C-alpha cells in the first residue's frame, strides 16, 4: 500500500510537470530558465517553498533537534523566519537587477553591472563548486528517508531514479515544472507533517507530555552556554542575510512578473512555517519511543513509521522524495544556465537551451557517480556549501547601493571570503562560537571596500540598482 | 510622508522588530526555563513570531510601501 501511494504521487508529479509546458514556448531560453518573468505571487510562493523546504526539512531539522535539542531548533527556525524580512527588502532589488540586465543566472547580474569577464567567471566557478555538493546532499537525504521508510531500493537504483525524474521535470518544461510540482509536493508534505504531529498529540494525550518526557530524557530546553548563545545569534544573522543571494534562490525571484509581486509574496512566506510546530512535536516523540537512535536524522521518519497507517507512510515517502527531487531539478537549472550563459562564452541565445540540457545531464551523472562512488570525498564542500555561496552577499550589496566598489574589489572580496570559509572549516578554528561564515563575510566586505579604494577604477561604473526608479523603463 | 520617512518606517517595522524579538530572548534563555501552553518557552516564542512576522511585513506593506510599488500596466491582467 505504501509503495502504491508513493508511486501514484510520483507519477502524478510527472503528469503535472509535463502539462505545465502547455501554451508556452519553452524553446526560448528566457521562457525556459525564468518563465519569461511572468509568475504570479502564488506560483512564486510555491516555487520558493519548493526550494526552501527541501529534504532537509524532514531529515536535517528533526535530526538536529534529536541530537542537540532546542539550541539547534532555535537557530534553524530563526534564520528561515528572519530571511523573509531580509527578502522583503532585497528581493525586489534582486528582481530589478535581473530585469535591468536581462539576467537569468546570478553571474548574469555581475556581468551586466560590471561588464567584467574575470569577475563573471569567478562568480560562476565559485557558485558551481558549492552547488554541486548541495545536490549531493539531496541524494543522500533521499537515501536516508526512503530506507528508513522501508523502501529497500539499492542506493544505485534510488539515486538513478531520482536523477532521471529531476531531469524529466525540467527537460520538458523548464522552471515551470518545479513550480507546479511544488504545489503537489507541499500539499502532501504539509498534510503528512500535520497528521504525524496530531497523531503524536493523541498518542501521548497532549503537548505538555511530549516535552516533559523528552526533558526527562535530558534534552535541553534552554540555550545556556555563552558560546552557544553567540553561535545561535551569529548563525541566525549570517544565514538570514545570505538566504536570498545564493545562486539557487536568487534565480527564482527572476520568475516573478514584477517587483511588486516579489515584495508582496514575502508577506505570506512566514505563514508556511506554521507546519513546524507539528514537525517538532513529531520529532520530539522519537525521544520517547527510540531514545537511542543510531541515525538521529531518521527521528521524524521513526515517529511516522510507529504511528501512521501504510497509505500515509506512502504520502510521507512521496513528500520526502519530491522535496529532494525538486531541489535537484532547480539546482540543475541553475547549473545548466550558468554553464551555457556564463562559463562558456558566446553561445547564441537560440542554442542555449540545448547546451543547458547537456550541462544538466553531465552534472546529474557526475553527481550520481560522486554520491555512489565517493560519498566522503565531498564532505568538506557539503559542510561549507551554505557558507560558501553566501559570500556573494557583499557583491550584491555593491550592485544595489555602491557608486565606489569596483569589479576588482568584488572579485577580491569574494575570493577572500571563499578561502576564509575553507581555512576556518579545515582548521576547526573557534572564535568564542562566532559563526565562521560570518567571519568570512566580514573579511569579504573589508577586502571588497579596501581593494576598491586602493585601486580606484578608471572605467565609469553603472548607477547602483537601488538608486534607479522602481520601474526602470530606460534600461536595456 | 516623504519617501525617506516611509522607507525608515518600513525598515523599523519589517526588519528591526522581528530581528530584535528573535534575538533578544536568546541571551536570557536560561531565565525562561518554563513552558507556555505545554511548549518550552523558546519554542513558544519562535512559533508566536511566525504569524507576528507575517503581520509586521503586512503592516509595513499597507502603511508604508504599497504606493511606491505601482501595479505595472497590464501586469495583473495577464
């Protein structure tokens, strides 16, 4: 029964993905990568939540809470929540920059604003380096979720199928597919989470018991150590700032039909988070039924398996699988777009779609091979991926607001930030618990401004994006 | 209200308020070792700010920002 429900939902998702092409000419690269900048607030909302609430929602958060208690939960929820106020301000600016420079990828913005090939390449390559492990994380999460749910597919088959489905989504319909499939995925995922949460409340007769019994197992309910307090605050700050500028998240803002749509959509984003109380209650229940889980990441799944009927487990499995596959699909689009538009030079617009798809196939095959063949090889990059691609933040700030920062400054800052992230991670340095990504970000800002001031550019810089009128009709 | 004043107002309501709310309780969390509605205080506080943040953003939009983002001609008819 579980497998049947699972299969039906996955097939349904393919049907929706294919249908989403209807009435749109996806041979046009702008239509293919950013839906011709035509999405309504509702589609933008679903594309966003499809990407934000990835497999990590069902695997990473419950696992983190199970292992570390409230201090993990507080920063995880805190940075997502506070990303929306940040997005309320910089989201419309990202869209405006995208419109002004006809951007379909993040490097397109830097290419358009600075006309500097070396900077474009540095942005592209650093984005690619950190995006590839982000995709692997989805594959790995899928394996954990599906095997804990009792699907005894071999990892090879599971990874291969996930890669194929992700490719089918986007091969046919481009970015419209993940937006439409996300409606399906989020309906089922929220349904599964809420039902699991309610089932726990019924099983233990009320919420207070879940937490008091977990506390009896020694789970912390406060953030007491000074270092943990510093870590919580700096991590929330850093990740909330970087949330919307990653090479994965910025492009979905380009699909919106206007700045107004981007800004208005941010208002409702926090409401999706109301499913988290149910998810957290379900995760805490794992303490009561399985206090010594070998794999903390399976906390939510263990609860589901113990309380839900088989057909609902099929819904949980499909929700988990779709959330991983959806993110793979959007990563593929981001990578394909960057390869065909930024890495390789002078591919004409008309053949960019073909090259994008070739790049995607290569990316998926390499990713599958790395996941299966060398799972630990990429561990460092996986652990530093978020820190790495958040280093684009100072560059964006320069594009939005600065008349002084030069392309050399942006490139120098970005490289400094990326190197700092890797050095801090590898040396395991600890500065009173301050998030190492934030330290790298501060260095990045300092170098960006210093280099710009010392080597003042002779070329004239374009007016900052934020200083133009909100509807810039004179732009290219 | 001038544009500058509107922008400042919007920034205070939409960004400063939620950030302060989420940050301020962390250093004192050991003093909040009790439950509200059965939830440990930190979870209760976080969950409370999901709808409150949406409210802050909506207030900023209706009071300060919406006139600066005119509907583009034809955009909503598509």
